[in-house]
């Protein structure tokens, strides 16, 4: 996977109407965040800071166990860093997701599940503001939110924390029955 360094630079590409990250060696990463969701400072050149590198490592270690190809994990981690730094504040859209019976306080980088009436998907927590969390979809298959709306890989949504249960990874162990 990628190793952050001090030559990485964030910039806004007018031609592609996208936030980009120049990774050096003629490599450029295009973020998945629509331009309308970016804060004003994202339109200028910004250095990839120590805080960005720390967030990248946090997200990278959180998604290590997900069943995704390495390039998709790098994409998810970089998009998560970009969202954490440059995403505009948004209002929660919790009505798409099922209410949970207990309160939960997810942590930065934690993998959680969000369930709709038609399915569920894993998300990575980008930010927890106390009562709500900004989450990024970490599944490659789309998630239907309603009959007319769906979420795709690396899309973000803010939801109230009462809709977020922790993700429980099922461990498949080879057990032998003896006796």
C-alpha cells in the first residue's frame, strides 16, 4: 500500500471538477467527493500534513481485514482522509437507516454496519460529532436507501449515532469435531 510522504499535495483540478492528491512520480489520485461537498480551502493547493498521514494510517489499519483488493483499500483510505479534512458539514440523513436499541459512540476509523429496509453495508467512521457520525461506504456493491436512491463505494453520509451498531466480524475457523 502507499506510504505518505511530504511531497504529496492536495489540489483542485478545474478540468475534472475534482479534488486531487498528487502522490509524486507522476501519480495522481482523484477523490470521490463531489465538488459541491468540498469546503472552500479545498479549492487551493494544500500540503498532505502529518495529521493527514496519521489519519491515513488509522484508516488503513481499520480496513486491513476487509475483503477488498489492495488498490480499493488504498482508494478507501485516501478518500476517508480527504473527507475528514475537506468535506463540508452536512445534516444527518438517518431516516434511511434502522434505529438501534442501544446508544453507541463509534470511533474514528471504526468499521460499522448500517441497515436499511432492503439490506446492510459496512461503513468506515470518518468523524463522530457526539450525536452523529460522518460515514463512508466501504462495500463495492451498491446499497439501496430507497426505491430511488442508492449509495456506492466511498459515498459519504451523516447519520445519528442511534442508527449505528458496531460491525461484528464473523470469524470462520476450521474446527474439528472430536469424540
